[in-house]
């Protein structure tokens, strides 16, 4: 009787050991993850304007000749005629210079004494003295030089201040009336009259339109840019500032500094356009910085794990166990669920939990804290305690490192390609991502979500 009982117990033990493990499938549990925070970046838009068109218009609008007079009863009265040659424009630093040559003729009369008893306008009671310069003889030559300081107001309108820098008579008139040298007085009077050109120059500058250019750029920058395979990048511009103008020859250069809050979405966003803001003073560019969520599917990770572990065999107390398959079936408790099929001395399915950890310095996604899932642990305690010595958890933790360096490089290439393209005729983006840092990791039902921070630069080139 005791012998039969012994064989029966032995038979039950063998039967129990041969029975396949079939734990309850762990419930998939996903915690919501926070949305991307839009980081404010300040990017530079270099602009180069060819002023030739405006300067030609100024040349055309500014009169070729002037005439005028300054009459008074007592003292010196003058009348003049001035003819100019072509204006030569040249910018340097923050100013635009204008040089021109010309000719003039003068008529001067002088009344030593005037009375107003019989005529309120006055009557010269001593005969007037008359002299001239460049009249009935070759006109006298001169050189002029003006300089215009240029700024742009918050309403995008030009504010200019033009000053006469130099007036030089190349063959000056030596004028003497009643033994008095009036040459300097005459030159001073001519200089005074030539200042009317300053207003003409300022008028032409006010016609330069940069607001339309700014509006077009603002509109284009509010549109999203597709990054194939990842989603859509929206810059969301919020502010616009402008650096000081710098001139070189007939070209003006300046920077628009744009405040943007880049965001990344998997679906094309419906954006509400905003109006062009008031123009601010220039802010220093901080480069382009934004967050991007990279989807790493469980299927991709499963392929990696299969290549690493399927076919692995290990021995525990003369019992052999082989890994036939491994699959990520979801996540719970901030760990992924590894559905692992085994054969050998023990057959069936076991479920392991592993915590993916980012090691960004090595560009590795490492599996840490690998352990048996609760239901699997309970079944093994009842039927195969020896399995806990199999070191399968140590094996997965040791060799379960996924190198994502190539994934980061592929992402950089796609983003850089999207940042270097023509967005409309004559408007081109030029940018580059220099660094991609994976900073956070979140779980979804079917994927790992890797939150990356990208930094680089972006320019908008107006051609």
C-alpha cells in the first residue's frame, strides 16, 4: 500500500513538472503623460536689401536744379541758380552718404542804408552795389556731401535724419563790397539754401517698404512644416524685433529676431494666424530649441529582443530551458511586459517586467529591474521553484540594451532636411539641428514614447 502511494505521489510530481505554465495575461495599464512644453527660442532672420531701386527713384525725384533769392532792403541780398550732377550714393556703417558735384551762379547787391518812411518795404537811400559770380561767365563748380542716419520705428516705418556734411566751392568767388570780403557770408547763405535737399532725401527713404516683407515672413512662419515619419513642426511666432541697419555700398543688411515657441505634433495642426506684432528692439539669438516626441514601437523593440534572446539556452540543476520567443505585450507599473515562451524542462509562457532606462551618454535604452510578474511568480512558486535560479532576469538585464544612436541620426537627418527648403518664392529656410538629447520616457499601449530635446539654429533667407 505504501509503495503504491509512493508511486502515485511521484507520478503527480512528474505530471506537475511537465504541465505547461499558463499564467493569467497581465493587465496592460498606461498612465497619461504630460504634454510637451513649448520652449521660447529666439532665431535670426538675416535680410539683405538692395537699395538700388530706391536710390534710382531718389535720383529721379530730387530736382536737377534750384533757384532762389533772399532779398532785404538794407544789407546784402542774394539770388542764385544751382545745377547738380548725378548723385553718388554709398552706404557705410549705420549711414548712407550722398556726394554730388554741381555748378552755381550768384548775383549779389548791397544797400548800405535803407529808410521805411515812404515805403514800408524800405527804400535804399544810397545807391546799391552789384556784384556777381558765375554769371555771364562759366558757372562756378562745387562739391556737396550729405549723410543720412536711418532707423526703423515700431510701426516698421523708416525714420531718417539727413545732414549736409560738406559744401566746397572748387573755384570760389572772391566777393568784396565796399571793401568788405563777403565770400564766407555768401557760402553760408548757399549752404543754408542747399539744406532743402535734406527733406527730399528723407522723403525718398520713407517710401522704402519693409512692413510688407515682414508681413509675408510672419505669415509663412505660422505655417507648419512636415517632418516625414515624425509629424509636423510648428514654430508659433510670438514676437518680432529688428537689429540696427548696416549699410555697405548700395545694400542694407539687418536681422529680424523672431521669438518662437516650437511645438511638435503627429497630426497637422489647425493654426489660427495672428497679426504682425509691433516691432521690438533686437534680442540676441538663442538658436532653435524644441521638444519632439519619438515613437519607438513595441514591435520594433520586440524584433531587437528576439534577435538577442531567441534560441538562448541555459541549464539550472541539470534542467535545460530554452527561450523560444519573446514579445513586448504592453506595460504596467512603469515597466514593459515581456511575454516569454520557454521550452525544455519547463514549457509554457512566463511574463517578466522590465524598466527601460535611457542612458543618453551611451545612446542606449537599457532594461533594468527585471523581475517576474506577480501571477508568473505565484505559479512558479507552486510548480518550479528551481526556475528562480535560472538567472533569466540577469540575462535580460545584461544583454537587453538597445542602441538608438542610428535612430537619433535618422531623426536629425529628417529634421534637417525639413529645415532646409524653400517655403515660398524668394523665401528659404536654412537650419541645422546640432544636438538631440533624449530626456524622458513614457509608456503607451503600443509604444514607448521618447521625449527628445533638439537644439540648433534656423535662419530665414529672403532672396
